[in-house]
């Protein structure tokens, strides 16, 4: 601020922020045809694209506010969100390729994954219609993750999409071209509930009304 990190007041005191905050902004453009999300309809496919799931965010948010050490390295690793520039680039190219198709864009709706991970994004993108998922279809980077961790991890560079079943092969081909991982996790049901099934043991970890 004021092109400096602080200033000396007339009385000799030094005044500055203890923890400076940076504000930034970007400028871009967007096709007006893609500014409004389409509503979820029964039978639509719910797709996740981007990087694999790890225990990111599972360790809680307090790790960034304390001194890090080797004694709690595992907690730090699980708590702090980490970016993946290469995966972000792949995902960005796939999204742009879809947008460049204009009226033929296969994406009906898109939602960025953030806090709450799958447990948030997979509910919001199908609201209020509801959907059913198989938790084992999630792309894992760590095969030791529990169902709870898969559902709640906040791994980055990941989006959820809605597409029509008729566009499945086309969208898969585009993802393969851009080398961007995608997974078809479930389908919109129209019953107003989010149901998560585990095809490994036949259980239903989540069955809740939206």
C-alpha cells in the first residue's frame, strides 16, 4: 500500500500492516452463450475432470497458522491445499475447447471444486434435482483413502460438469485429446436426493435430501 511496506509518522512512530494483504484482479472475455448454467435434468451425467484425489484439506485449516515442523509433517501435508499447474492447464484446455464449440458446447453446467470437496460440489451441481453416485468411480491418487476422505477431501484443479448422455463419447474423445482425466461418477435422478453408493461393499454411505 502506498508503494511501500510502511511509513514513518511525524511523531517518529512506524506504521505498517503486520500481515500485508495483496489484492489482484484479472480481465478476460466470455461467450455470452455460456454465461448461464443449465438446470440439471433427470438422466444427465455428472462428470468430474482434473487431478486425482488425495487427503488434501482433511488435516484441518489450522496448520497454516502455526509453526511447521517434522513432528507434524503429515498433518501439514494433509491440511494445506496444493496447486497443480500442469493439471490446471489440461483442464483449462478442455474447458476452452468445449466453449469454442459455441452452440455445440457439451457442457450444460460447471461447478468448481473447493471447500468440502466432492461432498459439496457433487451436491450443488445437481440441486434441486438430486443424483446417485458410485464413490469408487472417483479418480484416486492414494488408494488407501477411506470413503469419508474421498467424499470430503479438497484436492485442487478439479471441476464437476453436467453433460447429456448423447455427448459422452464426444466429451471423452476431447478429454483424451487434451490428456485430461475425467470420470463419470453418476447420473441425475430427479428425486431430490443425493445418494452415494460404494460398489466395493454394496453399502450406501450417503442418502440425504437436498
